[in-house]
């Protein structure tokens, strides 16, 4: 849209905000600003592949379809996982044919698959063949102690087991309290040259701290899932599924004894 703004001398997002005052920026104003830009720029695409389709509201599909060279004939592929619909956005897709289900898990170990897919609802997914470590539950009574345990776990992984800091992500389930939880992690020292990274682009030397919602669609070799104590995850099974399924090789769940016991009891 920035290129369309420069070419037209207009501010298309501001125009959309005037046209749709008080409406949601991401769900209404931005897709309409994208539609405005199509009147300015003539570039079109032979095919479009849309990932994380469950996060798109209906308002986005029309401008995306108009970006195709041939509205009726150019391919449009939408990949989605209904169990990751944590924003409760998607209800329909601009696809007329029957969906093709991808039923083989190519990301997780068998143990992580079992833990994550205990919260999955939908077409059965075949577990992977690769065996791995059991899911680890690290129990501590409060967030301060839990943060210290997370730091000790990372020291063990990085300094003693040779895991790259960039392969570790600490994912917070309780997004409204993320500032407090990030602050506790910042106080925990990491083995040099590793350093904390708050919601940014990972490098080999950074240990990422992020929220489950923001990290959805991504993955890390080691995921430390934290901040479940303040979440009614029994009503948010998708959140737990998403957080667990981001881990490729090792999943560590950190929380109070009660929370860990409740999560562990749901494992197969």
C-alpha cells in the first residue's frame, strides 16, 4: 500500500478509516485499503498461496482474488487449520471444491504430537515416526520462581547440551500479562553470548520470548510453554494445542503444580 500511496499521492489507509470509522483496523480498514490500492497499481499474480487462512476475515478475500491475473482461472490455494482459529475470524473461504486434508504430521516428535493432538479436533492426523524426549513438566509456585527455572533450563540446554540459543523459544500463553512475564525473564542471565529477544527476528544467539498467538504458524526446536496459570485453557483448547505443536524436538511446560497436573492429565 505504501507504493500505491506514493503513486497516487493519497493515504489509502486514512481513506479507509474515514469510510469505516471505528471499525477494526486489521479486519476491516486494512483489507479495504488494499482494495483501494488495486485501482492504483496494475500488478497482478499468476497464483496466490494463502497460509494461516483461518486468520482471515471475509473482507480480505475479495481484494486477494482481484490480485489474480485471471479472476476465474488463476490458482488460489488456502491452507488452514481450524484448531488454530484462536482469533475466531474465519468462517468461509473462496474455494468451491472439497478441501484436501493433509493428515501426516511432519513437524513434531511422536511425544509432542501425542501431547498437542490430545487437544485437536478434526480429521485424524497420523503421528510421526520419529521418537523423541517425553514432554517435560517444570513445576514452581509463582511466576518469579518459574522464570528462574526457565533460565536454568536454558543454561542446561545451551551451555551443557550444545543447543543453539536461536533454537529455543519461550512462548507465553497469557498474552495480557506478557509485559510482566517478559520482565521477569529479562532479569534472568543467559550463558554468553546468548541474549534475550523480545518479539523479534531470531538469530543464532537470541532466545526468543513471544506469545503463543504471535508465534502461531512458526516453529522452534525447543519450546518452553509458560504463562498457563492465568489462562482458562479448558475453554481455550486451541491455545494449548497451538503452543504445544510449535515444538519440533523438545516441549517444556512450566507452571504451578496444579496447572501442570491438569495439563499432564489430559495427555494420552
